[in-house]
C-alpha cells in the first residue's frame, strides 16, 4: 500500500514550483498577453515531464504519477490552446519514456475534451474561489474514475481498494490543495492590482483637488479686479494697477498648470547630457534676487560632471529645492551647494542652516498637501522628487530642528564622461 512516499513529495514539489513560477512572472508583469499563455504552457509542461520522471507506482500494465494535476490545471487556467499544447507534450513524453499506448491516448484525449467542455463553468465570473476549488476537485475525481474505467474496458486492468485510495482519492486531495493555492495566489494578484488602482485614483483625486484649490485663488483675484475695471470714473493709474495685478495672477495660474503638467510627465522631453556644474550655477544665478532678499550667503563647490536627463526639468527640480532652502532662512544664513563625482556617481548636496525639520517631516517630503511653510502646498518638492526619480536619481534628506537641512541627490554619471 503506497499512500505516501518520496516520489509523491517530488511530484507535488514540481507542480508547486511551476505554479509559483507562473504567478511570480504574471504578478511582476514580466509576461503579459500571449506570453503569459506561453509561460503557462512551458511551466506546466515541465511539471508534467518531471512528474513522469518520478513515477509513484509502475507495473507492466500502468504507470502512475501526478501528471494529471498540471494537465487539468493548465486547461482550466490557461484555456484551450494551453491545454492542447499540454496534451501534445504529455502524449509525446509518455511515448518517449514508456512507449506508445492507445489506452493512454484515449484517456488523455477524453480528459482534454471533457475539461474543455466544462471549463466555461470554471471561468464563470460569479463563481467564488471556494466553488472553483470544489468544482476542480469534483472534475478531477471524475477524470480519475473515468480513466480507470476506460483502462479496464480497453485492457486488462484491476481496480481494487488500494487503487481507489492511492490513485483516485489521494490525487484528488492533491488537486484540492493545489487549486486552493492557485486561487489564493489569484486573489492576491487581484488585491494587489486593486490597491494599485485605488492608489492611482487617490493620487488623481488629490491632484484634482489641489489644482482646483491652487488655480481658484488667482482666478478669484482676477474676477474681482475685472469687476472693478467695469466701474465708472476709475483713475487711469488704478486701471493700470488692476490690469497688472490681473496679468500677474494669470501668469501665476499658468505656472501652476505648468507645474502639474511637469509632475504628470516629467520625462517627456528628449534626454541629453547635462553639465551639473553649469546648470547648478545657472539655477543659483536665477535665484539671485531671492538670495539678496533673504540676506543669504551662498557658497559653491561644484566639480564638473555629466549626467543624462532633460536640462529644463533638471533646472526646475533644483530651482524648487534651493528656493525652499532659501525660504527656510528668512533672517539670513549660509547656503552650501556642492557636487562631486565618486565611483561613477554624481552626488549633489544642498545644505542650509535654516529652521530644520523633524524626522517625521523629512519622511513626508515630496507628498502632495505636505509643506513646512504656512502658505505652501508641497507641490514644488513633489515635482522635484518626481523629476529626480524619472532621471533615475536618488534623493535623501538629513535635517535637525534649529540646525538646518541637507538634501543629497545622487545620479549615475554619463558614460561619455566616465569612460574618459
């Protein structure tokens, strides 16, 4: 009486390995479309072959293993084309290993046809995981009984108590366990995809609410001053003032929309070589009025280095970061901007001695709606983080309250520079 031996364990191991391989590749989206069908066919084919190479029981009349489990599973989860491919592999492998058998041919063809005919019930959307597991076990048990009856009808074959236990009931139990694992993995993949979708919808909602809030302010101001312009007997100087304010608010709304577009698609432009030293110097020159306004002393230590990216996006990212550093020192202070090339990496550091942040605040940098400034929305840093990530860069922050903050940004050095 066999019931359980090392070959049973080996068969189950081969089947589980093939299942985890398929679901791992599908969950990671390594394979999509018809590639997933191909991987399913190849993986279950290997499981079938390995199961036949480790027979549980063998006599002159028959060879028993768990090859039926990956065969039936492949049809139910992979569909008719996958099932047909597995049928060809199964019959070819069976012939190569043990010789041609008309009985085996009839058994597996009947099994294929019956599974295809009943597969629509398994694929039925309203069927729960529990119902699918029960359905698969019942179907597999029917296949096992039917196979024994076909073998008994076409050749000399004995069905006794040991056969029923070892080759009908126990394989059906294995099918129960394997299908339960499959349904658990399917449910996990669906949950992960649902969470990703919910996160995307949440981000979209946040962006929609944020852009509505941000654009509404300048539009409200513009509406008010346009109403004032309709009044009679307004001095010319006042009219010019109102028009200038309206234009200024219109420009502000345009900048807000541009910032959101940059956040949505920061790497849409063509990549090019960026001179880190040159572009950081340009950014500092652009911020000179704010530097003077805040009475900040700026020091530069810029080492030449090249990276791949978009110049305009690079400028925008560091314009936001350095501007935030300046605004953290309203009473003046020191700002240090450095860059160095080390081990094929370009490392940029922006250090201020402003008010600093707590560990909780530094962890939330780059999130929408989060800002350490009273009137800030966090949009500027959110865009900077997005741009740096799109350029395959890494950003980290060190900060202490009352002592200041340091941003570290790391990029991969461009090949042309690193090979020279």
